[in-house]
């Protein structure tokens, strides 16, 4: 195992270190593998933030799965606009499938509520949510992901796929962004 990377200078503190992320992702994969044994779930990754989480989750699954992606937008800078736009739709049909939506973070719940409502019109056999991070204190709608990696406080976090104006996605941990790193025009 290589030495842990020092924190980025814009990170106030590491909230979830890399080793803890990997351990919890393996646990989530075990839960999903157990719950969907004998089936082939359709994993729908919500771009762009899900990429690292989805990749590591898939490698730890003990079952076959298929993957598709969807891209939704509701954020500008550090805050959700509340208006969800679909930028990229699925290429595969969800009809009759066991769907698991893979999210990086669920906070207000508005984006995932929109997506769940949209997916249910497509006739899936089942739809569940797996999120790496859950911020229940920020909820504006009643959403409770079946699979949640970490419950976190209401702080602006980046890393492991999560960004601030397209930066910090490549950090191998979840970190709290320093206020000084946030542009005042957002």
C-alpha cells in the first residue's frame, strides 16, 4: 500500500479518508450482492460525481450487473438551484429491470426525487438508491436511500468524484473545502 497523499491545500480537513471509503464501498457491495443474488441489476450512475464510487463498487460486487449513465444538473457552485435538468438520458431500457441508482451524494433530495419519479415511468421491476454520502439534515423532500455509505454533516465536501466548479474530483478522500477556496460570485 502506498503512502497516503497529503491533503490538498484547499481542504480544511479530511472527513472520510481513502481507506475508510474503500472499506465501506466493499460493505455496500456485499449488501447489494446479497440483496440481488440471482439477479442482474441495472446500475445507473448519475454523472459526473458517481464515477469513482461506481467503479470501485462494481469491482467489489459478487454478481453480474449492467451499467448505464444519466446526467442531471441542479447545482451551480456550492448551492442547488432546485431546478433539475436532464443533460444525458439512458441508452438502455429500464423496463422490467431491477434498477439501482448510484449517486455520489444525496442532500436536498430534489435531484434524486426527480430521477426516481422519471425512472418509475419507464416500468422498472424495482428502483433503489445507493449513495456514497448522505446529508439528511439538508433534505427538502422525503428521500431515504436504501444503501448509504456515510451520513455526513451539512458541510461543503469535495473529493472522490465530488467537485467544486469542476475541481477536486480526483482527490482520493472526502474533504471539507476551506471557505477561502470558494469563489464569492457563486
